[in-house]
C-alpha cells in the first residue's frame, strides 16, 4: 500500500527502494549476492612499475629509417635491448646489440652484414646451441 501517497510513495524513487545501486548492502543484498557476486571488495592486483621491465626493441626494417647512411650501429648506446626481424634490410650493416632474434640475424647476414651480441647473450648462446644438437 502507498497510504494515500500515489504511485511514487513519497519522494524520489522511494517505492522502488532507491535509485541505482542504493541499498545493495542492505535491503537489496539478496539481489546483489545473486546477480553481482563480485561487486564489493578488491580483485586482482597491479604490479609495481619498479618491478615491471619492458625491453626497448627495434625491428630490422626501422634501422635504415632511423639511422640513414650509417653502416656501424651500436644499439646498446642508443638504448635498445633487442633487435627483431620484422621488415627488410637493403644494405650491409654491422650492429652491436644485447640480444637479437634468429630471424633478424639471418636477414642481416644475408646482406653480408654482421650482428655482434653482448657478453650476456654470448653466455646464454652456447646453452641454446647444445640443446639444438
């Protein structure tokens, strides 16, 4: 019964128990637990940015665009950690980098160039070679 107050039963959305998410922890709690079980509380976590490490990468196709006319490129000094094989190479290049994909090394060697990997990569490489044999 609305006790003489008509359809609205007072003011606002009084007859419907409030607007929106009002009352989810009280009079609409059964609805909330049934249809929105993950509504309250925290879920998951975000890793701290000091822990997250993103390698700065560059593709083989970008080398001649970024360094036009250069044949000897030290990507370590330029701030790149890894060389990937997307794109094409048109000239003979000598590149020094921390790590490179096999496709990138293959493309540069096909044009007569060479890829010099840093000390860290050289330590890892013999282990990879023994697994392949």
